[in-house]
C-alpha cells in the first residue's frame, strides 16, 4: 500500500511542477511527461520502502530511482549540450543509487542477522 501512496504522491508533485513550470498556453504533453516522471520516481521509492526483507533487487531500485532524480539536476552539470547534461546527471544519480542501495542491503542483512541471533539467545534454540 505504501507503494501506491508514494507513486500517487510524487506523481502529484510532478504534475504540480509540470503545471507551474510552464507558461501560457498550457502544454499537455509536458504536463503528462512531468506527471509520469514523478510517478516513476514515486514507484521507485515505494518499492524501496515497501520491502520488508530486502533482496539484491533493492540495489536496482535505488539506482534507477536516483538516476531519475539525478536527471532532474541537470542544470548543475557544466556542459553546454543538454542531452549530455541530462545523461551525465543520470549516470551520477545511478552511481550514487548503487552505493546507497548496497549500503541499504548490507544494513538490512546485518539487522536481520542480529535479530535472528537475538531470538536464538532468548529462546536457547538454534535454527536448523
């Protein structure tokens, strides 16, 4: 259910950026692109935070989601060619996503192992 809330919420943010980010007359194609873009980012975050027992797939979710977020930060790239700016920003976002996803997975695995050893210590039983 969290995935639905994340997708809807960030899609509405994308719709808002698309609506107020353009002048008159309203361009419905740009509005749809911003809304879908926001929905994809929301779906990514929803997929990340909806997992109870993360697998390696969480690294891919982080990389793709932060690539989409990173591509929105293209004006910070010191290039003159717009597709180059967007591409470099997306690659940097994906690399940061790989790092964050790997750290998230390691942290979740350590937390899972600690809870299993804690349960073993409390009950005095071992898992077979």
